[in-house]
C-alpha cells in the first residue's frame, strides 16, 4: 500500500528529474560563476574601463621557448669577440655548481652583426628580416629573471612565480580589462607545450575560471592542427546541435527560475553557454587563413618549408588580435623538456630556429603596421632567459638568467630605441636593469592597468600580478 501524501506522480517525477539531469553541469559551474560575480564580472567577461589612460588595447606575445642567445642576436659585444678563447671566473647559478667559482672559456658570437634601419641598431645575421624593422622596435637589454632551469623560469615568465600556483599574465589582463569580443575568448595561447609548466602557463589559478587562457592546438601537433577542441560535434548536424542547444538552455532556464539563491549566477552560466554557441560560427571564420590574400600569406612565409608552420601561427595571431582578442600568445615550442632554442651544444642549430621564426615575426610587424594595428597592439618577443657568453662543451651555451634581451613594438613604446645593457661580455645586466616583475608591471601599465591596484582576494590575502615587487619602466614610453 502506498501513502498518498508521499506518493509522487510519475509525470512529476520525470519532469523534476529531467530538469535535474539537464542542470547537472549548471550546478557544477555555479560556484565558479559566483566567484566571478564577486569581482563584478559575469561569465561573459565584458569589457571594463582601464584604471589608467591606455596606450595599447591588446598584447601579442611571441614566446621563444628555450632561451635564444642574446649575444648571438640583438646584444652586440665587440669585447666578447676580442676576448674569444680567454678564461674567466664564473660563479655558478646551477644546482650542481651553485655559488662555486669555476673557469669558463669565452666564445665569440657565431654570426656577424650588421646595422639596420636609420637607427643603425646592430642585429646579427640570425635575424636579417627583423633587422629591417629595428626602427619600430624597443629593445630591453638589461633583463634578468628568476629560475635557472626551463620549468621554473618559464613559469616565472608567465606567472611571476617559480613554484607557487599563480595566474598567468594573460589571465590578469583579461581579469582587469575583460574581452573586446563577446564571441571569442579574451586570452588565447597558440600551440602551447605541455612541458615546462604546461597548462599552468595559461592558467587562471585562483582567479575565476572565466579568465583561463584557451589553448588552440598543441606543440606536438604542428601548425596545421590549430583548432579549438570540441568546437563542433562530428556526429551531429547543425540542426541537431541547434536543437540540443535550445533544449539545454530551456532546462537551464527552468532551473534558474526555480533557484532561490544564486539566480544571477545561474543566468550567468546560461550566458556562458550562449558564448560557446556563438563561437561555433565565429571562431572557424577567424581561424580560416585561406581568407587572406596570397601576398599576405607570403609575407609570413606561409608555403615555404622552413617558415610555414610558425608563419601560420603569427598570421592567426594578427587575425585574433584584429577580432578583439585581448591577449594572444604565439609559442615557438615543442614537447621536449629541452626546448628548441636550448643549445647546450651545437649552437649552429640556432640558425634553424631563427630561419623558422625570423620572417614570420617580421611579417607580423609589417602587417600590423600597414593595417594601423601596431599603434594600439603591443608586440612582445622573448624567451625565459638568455645564454652565457662562454662556451659549454665545444660549441654550446648554458642558461643565463642574469642578463638577456627582449624587444617590444607598438602599443606606446619608443620606436628605434634601446634601453639598458649587459656588461662588456653580455653576462650580467648592469645598466637599466629590468626584472621580469618590472616587465610585467610595464606591460600592464601600457594596457591601462596599475599592477599595484590590480588585486584579487584569495586565501585571506590580496594578490596582485607582481606580488610585492615590480617597477614600471616609464623611460621606454613614447
């Protein structure tokens, strides 16, 4: 015998259970959205007003993973050539020789330096195409950083921490400014590696998940595999996907209407599903490089064996930036724990990697400039550290976090300008020193964000992108 007061009609049970099954994902996402709502943002990450007058709207970061040699590329040191083969005392920074003084033999640059542009900036023959654009570049020669191995140094480059889980710079940018395009992610990483930090390099960490970077492709897949995972179902037609989407949204709407607490959060999740749906039509169009002219594709080296893969990445970066993506990272990397630019032996291999990246980067700079995008797009080129001026083995160079070079372009920085320097052999940053925290603070300032005021409450502490460090380098501003 059943009790009428406890009896549940089958139709009512199915109706309530159906809504419950349909809203499982919704319920799982509510806590994340609640965190976003506490910061004044919704799941769609709408644009926010900058804290300061911005000089740039977006960043394209061209990451040279592995540490290209500054003394063989952009930091000319005649003294290093003159003292080739001499021994110097070197205080070790590695695990096995930390603090120990050893004798090391200086090794001159393997490539000739030549002047470029009206500024006459000396750039080696590794990068003849970039040399043509030196009058648009701002070189920072006094960089220094934390971490002597690729993993810690790469994490520090992206997050400002070597071991602690912290948000990447792209996530902080998206958190501070929101997205310019409601149909695309605001932070995208092209062909990231799973090694040396892996997903932590584009992670939101303790920031709400809406600020996590979206990876497109994987380093091991090659440039022809730049796709967003699961953007479309291979088993459903467009009509079937539309029907499923509509049904899911109806179920979520019923759940939101029945929710007494967190109704705003539930509606924010519904909006996030709508963003994902809109991406299905927007993202494939933006990522279709065939829409570009033959001349533009040639500019990036697409169709040439050495430059095709990275050229596609750089061209897609321009298309994403042009479409309103706030932070685009272009990764020249692979899956190895010893990345492409990591020549502890056989430094001539630098020429292979320079050949693959020189023309695409130069093409990106030229394309942005001729489209008027370089004025409000900040291009950042660099690796996690540099390399030593002395040899390792017979023809290699070790890691050097104590002094190296990056360059910036556009976005309010001085053009045809060099700031800071290393010592006479390119070993230590000695003048105009820029710590990685300082670089992060400067990049944020150019976007209109004060690194000291950009904060997030987590675990009882106010966190900011540069921890308790960082000085803005105003001297490089145009």
